[in-house]
């Protein structure tokens, strides 16, 4: 009987805890086929945005602001497709905070951007000096304000010194986003970079990567649930807070969630076997949430204030909340790890 119990225990442990080789294969595949390609797109689109600002500021015209907005939307989509992965080089040197300062607390972006715009000249906008300004003024959240605030086209293009300064600030932000994106990509891909370290690292490194990626993954659903939806929706349509929505000025708050969910499904397919019945609930939940989000308008705030549309937002939030719980139950068993703290708690 004792021998039988030992055999059963061995079988159970083999099934419950994937081997180092299994973990390494799953994590390396996720890094090689999901993370690195997403950073490649981010680097390409932020560089495209940088070039668009250079061209616009060289000959500013109000009717040309559409080129800046198109470039911004492409780069913002690329960011939404990788923003939840804090594992790796993006978490060093305050890079994540400098990419996008959201949710905005204590009016940080408004104050930091206002301080920059109030100055004159361009000496403080060199790459070396600009990297030292408040992170709240450096990323997508700040550049969106320059592009979509009231009278943005005129404010960026008239012949005044104020407009020239505003254009120079936008160009500095765009250049900073491109520079940071390229740095993160390089540190993933270089011969001794993060990807190579995962391919050759010991068990502790692989386990740390698996744990942090799983934690980042489940944290995404927390953020969508609590911040991207819950904070905006409030307890009722009368208590909705549209201006808390991510990207509310550009009207892309639901688009960001759509891309988040698409990215979540893509990463799950790299780390997990879609054909394994143990993972079916997660993939079904992702498909359901994506279907609901696809049929909602881009402006979450407007939907939150509209009783009919609000019902669909509630359905989406319920689906995301369910994903939050399903991911937390599925990933540790599939990867053989113990979940860490929320990667944005600072714990």
C-alpha cells in the first residue's frame, strides 16, 4: 500500500508541476514569439511617430495634425499590445512610467506638462535633459493631450513662440518614446540580453520569469476591471466619470481594451496549450470578453452614462472579472509556479 501511494504521489507531482524543460519551452516561446515581436512593432511605430513630429514641426500647418494623430494611434495600439508585460528591461530605469503615466494621480500629467509648456527655448528638451523631467510629461498620456486638447491644431501650428515651444515639447516626447522603445527591444534581443538569458538560464531564472509573466498577465485583468472600466463606470450612470477613462480625449478607451484582450489571448496561446481541457475556461473567457468589447463604442465614458450601453459595459466587466479569477487559477497549475504580488503594487 505504501508503495502504491508513493507511485501515485510521483504521478501526481509530475502532472501538477511541469518540468524545468516544459517551463523553459513555454517561457522562451512566449518571449521569442510574443514579447520580442511586440516590442519590435512598438519600436517601429514610436519611431514613425517621432518622424511625423519632426516633419510637422518643420512646417506646421493646422490641417496636417491628422498625420500626427494617425501616428499616435498606431503607436498607442502597439503600446496597448505589450503594456501589461512589466517583466524584463521595461521595468528598469523608470521606463514603464516614462512610456505612459496612467492612471493620472494628483493631476500629475497636467502639472508636469504645464510646467514644460511654460518655458521658452529648447535647451531643456535635449535627450539628456528631457530624460530627467517628470515621467508624467514624457509618455503617451502627455502626447495625447497635445494632440487632442481643445484647439490643438491651432495651438501647435500658429506662428507664435508658444506654438513653437509646444511643438518642440511634442517632438521631445515622441523622440523619448522612440528611444525608450528601442532600448527595451535591444536589451531583449542582444546576444547577452533577456531572451538569451532565458534560453540558457538556470531553474531559478526560468521560475522567476514564469512567475512574473503570470503575475503580469493576471494583473492586466485587474487593471481592466478596476481602473479601465470600474473607475469610469461608477456605481450608476449618474455617477459615471468619463474623464477617468484611459485615452478619453482621443476617444480610444475601448480600443485600448480591445487590444489588451487580443494581446492576452495571443500570450496565452504561447504559454498554454489551447487543446488542454484545463485551459479551456481561460480561452473561452477571452473569446467571450473580446466579442463583447468588439461591439461596444470606443468611448467608455459615453457608454457608462448611457443606460442601454451601460448594460453591455457591465457584461464586459463581469467577463473580465471572471477572467481575472480564471487566469489566477489556471496559470500557476499550468506553469508550476506560485503567483507573485500584483506587479504594479510596489510590493
